[in-house]
């Protein structure tokens, strides 16, 4: 028998997730699995109306029910009555008005979820129902009174760049509509709050994207000093942006503090649709002016993002949208007007792609129109316009990131197309799938393109730093960070970094909680760069201490030392000892804070160095369409993505395939349907997510051109996969049907009528 | 909460008359969803899954009928002898939910719920199935057309249990097609079952009216034209006639206009499949 050295799980290897096996086997404790002795259950009473005045709330019926320990409303909030990520405009509990269907009005704690349900049913709220403001244009035209003291316009941002009077012979325009998508994570919101014995503080286990931001907002509402609110990450079952805002955090903590008992809250699927923000529905108008050679001369655009009742991250989503008007293309002149508005629709905020998804759907629709108008094919027109490192964007910012866009497009184009459909295809391979609606002769194939550029990290002057600690002792490393693991794989990556930098194999990580500095949010494709940078920095500091220690012991200048595999070696001498040996009876611990380079606010003309960095991607979609019935089967997606450097191939592929499925959902089925402020489909029966049968074949090329600004050369890969795949699929449907379809998701009736 | 698990029809009907407020459950794939949504709060449950005659099915070629017990799961109808005898039912069964749902869901439950979107129902309608109902003291057999009386309403009396269905065999082609906005695991937006027997066409429509709709006028028309004369344009006209017999509504799943269009297209395509043109 031969023994082959197992490959070390360092950077570049497909190290396995430390929680992978337990998740597959069902052993992993998600936050909804948490339990504490003597625990109560919490539940939330929500508004059935999108807009109403609260006349009275009678809690007496609930208090009378045996097993009910606590009933709270806005009256019981000890600290600040409102919270929010950017502007604190959302009430912990509605007080005078409810502004969206599902807004929390009261909460109860009781011995059993069923007791909670009865208690909620026994609370009598008298509402004066008001006419909801649901048309975003009416929020802009001031036809309606403000529905909130902060007004109906959350933010307006214009971009004026270059010569606004510039003209060109080719002009194409379009109005694009993007529906409201839900993040639809599988693990619904849940938290367990355990009050301190002295009543002076609280510990909260919660599934979230950003522990420290939750803590900050919770402490204000609970009127506690931040250090008295300790947050621990509960097992997170997906996030996609929906856990960036507070949901049940304050409610659960407040019930626990009031009852001096542990309280657990967990939303069901229907409640989850009301418990978190969604992707902004948007209407975007664009007019592109181009020369006959296809080169863009000017873009005019108007964006309207429906933010729903509270602002959440709407103002940042708007900025992402308008600053990505041009997409990954050069554009010397631009006039853009953008609004994020308040309505009585469900609040919208962060979701994978964050404003760029909407912008991309519009600019890619425009590129196809430009291709038709100029007679240049859709790949060539994109190549002619692509942006390069060093180009100035419409914000006046110079693109500094590595931009291998031409490779992304050319490598995607070079991937093999799927085979022609067989004469007698299997029924499941046809549009309509198991419904057996189509025969071979009913099907038309189409091809479409989408290319995009997405900013990484937070923008507009925000210092979203990350902190990590590395402790080396006796050849083992323990890492500590507050980085939310939401499935993206930071708990796999962080040990890979430590193994690579320090030459150790045994790496563990401590509980993810607020007992160390902030890691920033797990969003904006930022944790590999930011928390990866922090872990890398902390490990490098530890390595220096180790070299000093070894150098002193052996009388060698520490600068001569290096790590080779699992050894410390003298680069110009003969010393070679294992890291294990070098760190025996030696302990060193270092904490590192990683900050990205500073950015600036946009001025009134939308000018400013507002973004940190960018990543690029191209998608080509092949679809089969049953034109008469309007049903679609996405056959294949080919994609080449700018990833900087591949740190874990399996993780990157996972992000790409998953992102494509999510972008496919927005292209052909995922939409929260809201009429007059009422959500019509808050369930997985009617909010359709792609199944395995809807998932296409995916061909992937990972373009590695390390970015010198990124700590390990690696760009975030989380969002890029889901952005231009949506317009690529819709373009393929247009190509197959010859119909001009400017909305997503594309519904059967959009195709067949 | 008491859960009774009777092992015979007699026990089951007696339990039901002694516990009139009990909820019947077979696979639970509808009932448990309603419980989760707080639409139902059962205090007593009678499970019908362990009753041998409900689990039984047989094909009686002599009398030309198939009998399927009310708790036979869809998985059993998808392949094998049952699928050969009743291809349309097999096709409908394959569109129901996911493998997990098909392992538990049953005709008894589909009939009990009686949703216009129930996938087995257009098949039972087109094949002129008979539904068997029993109380402690009575037994009756009702043609499907008289069984389903409205959306989620049927003529089952509160003390009756569905034991199964009898489906006359047909001697021509039969098939089922269903439109949903996803390639699997989706509630029907429009569906059609078409069956040919003795050269006559029968067509039944799902999700386009308060009940399953039999396209009687379209049937009469196509049968007067004659199957041997079916051309693509005849099939087109058949589809248009079927569309005219549908009575769909707008809801969050689709529009009335699309549903009407879709049943027409499906009817045309099924007819062409049926005559292999
Ligand atoms: C994820 C999912 C997907 C689904 N997809 C589909 C689909 O694609 N197509 C479709 O048609 N349906 C679908 N359904 C609904 C459901 O699976 C079917 O209606 C199924 O046929 C119900 O059978 P059951 O045995 O599970 O019924 P149960 O839930 O046990 O019962 C349903 C109702 O019938 C009553 N009942 C049950 N048995 C009897 C009996 N013998 N006599 C009298 N009353 C009785 C019950 O009291 C109850 O009211 C889906 C459900 C789920 C959860």
C-alpha cells in the first residue's frame, strides 16, 4: 500500500466546509434549533393593512390567557422607538400608523407557540383604514401627503457628467420593469435571547449578517450600553441580504428582559415574507446615444426604486443603481436622475446584487437594442464599448480595479453551445417539464447575452472595516472573528488563510460573536476581501512574532526566515524546523483591523470616488421557449467571471452556480406579487423558486488576474453570478420569440400575447 | 390529540359517526398544510392509511374497469401496470408535487380537497370515474361529475368516507397536460385531460372554472367531425371551442385570459397527440 501525502487545505485547494457533513446529515444546529431551560416562546402581531391609523390597542384579552407571560407594544420600548440601517425611521412597533401589511404592532411571550397564537388572536386593534400610497410615481409627484414624517422621497440622486448636449446618430430607448424578488433563504428568522441574572444585560443568539450593527441598533432601542448586549451568531440558513436589517432582534430581547426568562422567536415561512425586506422593484428608463460604429456617446436615464414603507438601505441601493447606469462600458456623457421612494408597499432593501441587478437589466436591454440599431452583433457591440482599467466612469471616478472584461466576454463566447435538441427529447427536458405541455415542434431556441460590473464593499465614505485575531500556540492556530457565516464559506476560507500564512495544519475558530471588533456585514461581496484581509493580516503579524522568536533562539536575523510548507526555513542558511517545533511552549496572539481605501460621497451632480473596487462577469444564456404557451426552459448558461484569484475552487463554483439559479429565478419566475399594498403570494406554494429541473447546465471559466488592491489578489465572487444572468436569459427569450420584453420576471402571458 | 388508525372501513365509518368533528387524513399533504396555516385545528384525527381495502388497486379486464383504493399513493400510479392501463392518470400523477408528495398523496385526498387545480380530477372527469362513499350505515357510488360541486366543495356528506374510485377502461389514446410556471412541483394554472374511447373524444379542463369542466360541446363537435378527419386546422378549431367552454378567473397565479388561451392550446396539442399527427 502506498501512502500519498494528503493535500493540505491551504489557499487554492477545495478545502471542505467544516460544517458541511453536519449540515448534510441534519445535525447542524440552525438558530431555529436553539433551546434554553425554562424558555418562553415569542410571537408578533402584525398589521393586516398596508396603511391605517391605529385608534386603539386592547391587550387585556391576551393577558387573560393562561400561559401568557408578557404582552408588549410601542409603549414598552425603553429606548429609541425606531431603528434602521441608514436612517432610523422604522418603528420597533407601530404606534400611530401602520405603513405596510405585516408591520409589527405588538408581541407576546408565552409557554407555547400555540398559546402565543391564541394571545395574538385575543389582542384587539382598532384601525382606521387609509388609502395606501402604492404607486411610486405618486410618491415623487407629491400628489399625496407624506405617509411618514421623513417624507415620501427617501433619496434623489442625479448624475451629470461630460457634455449633456452631446448627440449621436443612433438613439435607442426603453423602459424596463423589474419585479420584487425575495431572498427566500431556507432558514427563517429566529433568535434566542437570554437575559443576564442581574437584569442589566442580555445575550442573544441570532441568525444575522452583521452582529455588531444589530447590537448597535438593539442597544439603542433597549436603552442598554452596547457592551451589555452580547450577540452570538446562531446557525444561519442563508441570507442574501434579508438579514441585514433588524427583524425580531429587539422584540425577542425585550420580551426576555421583561420576563427575566429566555425567549425564543422564530418566524414561519409566511411570516418571513413579512419579516424581512425584499429586492426593490424598479422602473428604469434609459436612452443611449451612439455612433454608427456602436460606440456609446451619451446615456440618459431615470431610475425609480420603490423602497416601500421604511428606508432600510434604499438610499445605498439607489446609489448603486445610478452609478452603474453605464454598466461595464465606456460612456463619456451622462444625465441620470434617480429616486428611491417611500410607499405603503413592503419595505425593500438589500439583496444580492444590491441595485446593480436592476441597472444591469436595463443597460443590457439597451445594448441589445443598440446591436439591432447598428447592425453589429451583440458580442461585438459589447466588446467595442468595454471599460478598461484607467477609464473614467460617469461619476468621475477612475476605474482602478483589474478589469479583464474582454477575456470574460471572449472566453464565454468560446464555450461550446449545447447540442441541438433531439428529435424525440425526454419530456422533462422540454419547457413545461413534467406538465408535458409541449412537443418538439412547439419549441424555439434562443441565445442571449448579459455582461456586468459590480462594486465590491461599501461605498460613499463608509469605513466597513473588519477585525480578526490569530493565536498561535504549540503548532495550532485559533482564529477569532465576528464574520457572519451565512453559507458563503468564510469558516472554510479563514483556516485556509492561516494554514497558508503560518504553515500550520490544525486551525480552529472560536465562537462567532461580539467579543471582538466588528467584521462588517456579510454582504456586498466583501468578506473574502475584508475579513480575509483581517485574518491574513493577523496571521502575518503572528508570523513576524514567530520569526523573531526563532531568530532569537538561533541567532538569525528574522528577516531571513520564511515559511515553506509546514516548516520555518532560513532562506539563506540551513535552518529548517517545523512550525510545530518552533512554536512549542510559545504563544502569540495578534489582532488586526483591515480597512479598505477610503471613498467619498457623491456630490449633487453625482461626482465622486464613491466605490472601492469592481468585479466583472459575462453570461451567455441558451433557452428553449414554447412560444405559444409562453413557457421557458433555460438550457445552458456559460459564464466567465473575474475572480482575481481562486482561493477555494469548490466555493467559487458553488457561488457561481447558486447565483445563476437565483438570477434565473428573477428572469422567469420569482416575484412577490403586491396589489394595493397586499402581498398575494407569501408562501413557497405561490412564490416559485427554481427546482433542480429548472436549473440549467452551467459552464464556468474563472478568470484569474489577481487584483493588487485586494489583500490576497481575490475579488468577492458572491454577487456577480446573479446580476447579468437575468438579462442574458431575457435576451435569449427575446431572441427566440422576436418579442420585445422589457420586464422581469417574464411571465407566460408576456411571451404568448 | 387522539389519532385513530382504524384497520377496516367498518371501523373507520363507525369512528367517524362517533366523532363527527374528527378530521380525516390519508397522506396529509393537504391537511397538514392547512394545519400549518392555522386554517384547521383538528382535535381528533382519523387516519385512513392502514385500511387494506383503501390501499388496494386492481385492473379488471373482464368488466373493463380499474379500481383504485383511496389511499393508493400517486407513486404507484406513475409506472407499471396501472400506468399502462391508465396513461393519463400516470401522466397526471407524475406532475403532482415532488417525489415526497407523490409517496404520500392520494386520490382520496385529492377528491377530499376537491380543488379545481387538483391534478387527478380532470382525469377522473374525462374517464367517467365513479367515486365510492360510505357512512356507518350507507354506501353509494357517485359519478365524478356529480361529486365535485364547486371550488373545494363536493357532495360527500360529513359522515361519509371515500373508499376509492372505479375507472372504466378506454380503448383509445388518453393523455394529460398541465401548465405551471415552473418545470416541476407547481400548482396547475390550466390543465387538460383528453381521452378517446370507441372513436369518441372526451375532454376535461382543470383550473379554468369553479369545478373541473367537461368540454361537452367541443366533444360533440369533434365527434361529429370524426377523428379520421382531424387535421392541424381542425385541432385548432377544437382548441378554440374548448377555450370557449372554459370559465377561468384572474388571480395571483395567472390571468383569466392566459388560462383560456392555455386550455385551448393544450386541447389542440392533446388532440394531435391522440391522433398522432
Ligand atoms: C408541496 C406540495 C405540492 C403539491 N402539489 C400538488 C400538485 O402538483 N397537484 C395536486 O393535485 N396536488 C398537489 N398537492 C396537494 C396534495 O398533495 C394533493 O391534493 C393530494 O392528492 C392530497 O392527498 P392526501 O392523501 O395527502 O390528502 P390529505 O391531506 O390526507 O387529505 C386532504 C383532504 O381530503 C380529506 N380526505 C382524505 N382522505 C379522505 C377519504 N378517504 N375520504 C374522505 N375525505 C378524505 C381530508 O380530510 C382532507 O380534507 C401538493 C401538496 C404539497 C404539500
